[in-house]
């Protein structure tokens, strides 16, 4: 059962328990690999599990800055300027490549600025849809 204290990635949709377990395993692997960033290949991931590591990639940092600037460095929900995060309104799973789209490859209308509080509340209340792209 999902509780409010579970991390937001638990709200993603997975086709099977096996894919979910692989996601969790890769997420743990990605966290361990951050200690040795020169060995981590950000672009060669097979699942969404490395998502946390991808948030340190220079391409994501640049895309995040664009979204924050566009939204005036304020949460689009409550207008706070503290603890800002960029939220994906949906995730895209590319079936042919068997991986999720890279976080910085989403169009602007699918990325919004939220404060940490609104982001957490949103993930608790709503499931971020995963769109399968053929």
C-alpha cells in the first residue's frame, strides 16, 4: 500500500512487478554510482530508475533553469519563491528503446515550477501519467 511518506517515484505506472523491481534496483545503483560520477554514463540507462542521477546532468540543469526563468522563479500554484523544483506533468516511456525519455527532452508545456510543498502534495494527490510512445 502506498503511503504519503513513500517517494514520488512510487506513483509511476509500471506494466509489471518485475519492471518496478528493476526500477527500484537501478535507482539504488544510480545513487551508489554518484559517489564516482566519472564512471556513470547518464545517457546509457535502460529504465527510469536512474532518474535521480539524471537530475545532476548538465543538460537537466540547463533545462531546469529555462523553466524556472519562464515561470518567474515562482511556484505556479502558490507563487512561493522558496525550495523550487521543476515538475514533469507526465512521463514518456519509449517502447522501442525500452526506456523513459530523458528529463530534459520534454516539451516546455509538460514542465512546471513548483515549490517543494506543492510538488509533494501534488504527487500525493495525483498519479503522474506515464505515456507509452511507440
